C-alpha cells in the first residue's frame, strides 16, 4: 500500500530565503507518517537537490523532449539531474494559459517516467462544466488522455483539482469529491487492474487546515495537492497532521 501524500505547489512564489519554510516543515515532520512533497520553482531545484530530508522535492512542469531548441523550458532529465524526484504535470493553469492538451500532458508524463520522476498529473473541470452536469465526463476523458501506458503506483499520482476551487476558498461538497474520486478509481482499475487500486488520488483546490480533516475522511482521497497553504510551515503543517490522522 502506497503511503498517503501531502504535496505542495509553490507556483511562481519563493526565493532562496524562503527555503526556511522547507526546513521548518522538515523539522516539524521528521517522523512523518505520509509522503511530503514540495514542488518548487525551477530556480530552487538545484539549491534543494541535496536536501536529503523527509520532504521530497518536485518541479512544476517539464518538457516532453529530452533536449533541443526550446528556450525557457526544462526537461525531465534536467529536473532529475538537479536532484528532484517529482513533477507536477497538466495543472489547470498550464492547460489554460499554455493550451496544454491531454496528449501533451501524456507525453510529458512519459518523459518523466523515463527519467525516474514521479508524475503528479492534474485534472479538473470548470464551473460551467460542473453546473452543466458534465464533470465526470470531462474528468474521465482527461484522465484517459493524460495517462501514458506503463503507469504504476510508484511512478504516478493523480490530482483532482476543480478549476473553480483553486485559490477561491470554495470547495465542492464532500459528496461531490467522493463521487469524482470513486469514478476515477473505477477508471484506473479498469485500465491498470490491481495497480489501479494503489495509484494515489489527491484532492486539490482551496485545501486549508480547517477543511482538511473532512476531505481526508472521504473514500478514495489519498492526500492533497495544496497551493497557497503550502508556502508557510504554519499553514501546511496542520494539513499534514490531518492527513496523518486520517
């Protein structure tokens, strides 16, 4: 059984002076009963490459190609070379702002796996899709298109992040989270068999200390992908504690 996971996404925030928060999280959770991952800006990957603490380090994107004329991009091999172990792929902000498709996310995940990185693959519906009753259809389509063959519980994590909940303070009803995670679990087991039962499913979108326990008590929720609340140890630590207690 894979351990539950508390993953943080710093997005375009943080300089080297902010790494004190990483060290504080590591200190507070030296005997963590779940996996803790912080996905940092690219500029902080090398400074944390030899960190060696409880907290694992991840990137926020990678290119599908191993090298080439892709100015400003970073390859999976570069991320691994910097010492990181994880990478977020297909976050809604990249799907929206950079027009990333499911096929592009799948190719990036394949590149990540070839370089021994754990891919945290994000899917999520818009508010319009949710209100139109299309959420499950949209999410299962994204899941099918974004996962490459060769997915295993050790190289892939799936994060459900309803787009309308990211950074807004609003979350779906617990019953809605349960419905989505059950549908995703069913799809994973249909495609990957027994492995599909072990692939971790995270919830993301306005996860905070005051709602974490209820989210983590939901069936098929194996942890969280946390945005703003992961920037400070004082905010992220209670979420980690709630996950450990679930």
